[in-house]
C-alpha cells in the first residue's frame, strides 16, 4: 500500500531546502526551483541562464547503506572500507574496520540488532544482516528525513 499525499511545488521546495540546510549543503540563491510542469506533475527548472562550472545542486543521500549484491562483499558497515575488518566488538554481528570499531555512527543499528539476535552469527547471517541495513536504517530516520523520502518518492 502506498501513502498518497498532495505535493505542491512550494512544499517540495521547502522540504528539499530544509534537508539541504540540515546537511549544511544548501546553496543560497540556488539556480533551480521545483515548479508545476506543463507536461504534468512537478519538475526542476532553472531560475536563470547557467554557465559552465556553475554549482547547480549539491546532493546528500537521505539513507545510505551497503548494496544488496548477489555476491556479498565483506565491508565495513560504517565507512564501507574493505580493509582490516572484524566483527563489531558489541556482538551485533556486523563487520567494522579498525577505524570504525569505536565510532558512534553504528550505535543505533548495533543496539537494535543486539537486542533481537542472540547466539553466534555465521558469515551467512552477517551477510543477510549487512544486506538488510538500508531498510533498517530507514526506520531510524528522523521525522524530517522521513518527510523527504515521502515527498520525493515516485513509487515503491
């Protein structure tokens, strides 16, 4: 089931600009604006003529996670390095590099998994957990970031 909302161009502009501002990448007086498209729906339109080298837009992912690959690749679930990996010292079952072992970036998902999974974790379970991180991380989004996803999604 898909949630339906009425998205106005003004609302989408506000949601995008608030997100970019929270990530400290908002380009003041950006050369673009979301508007109603004559072809239907919403579109992004230039506000003035653009020159080569102009910064049009800076982007930042709302949700970031390892890809679900057919052939899993061991990687740090925090920084995605493939070097110097070992299981999380808090026993969540996920791999972290030596630089991220003490990093707070992985704390929320680690606590969540640690409370729900007990016992030894095989490589296969760790691989499945790693492939499930992106949807899991969507559960931990702030309300503001959930609004970004809701306003910008096209379909599920």
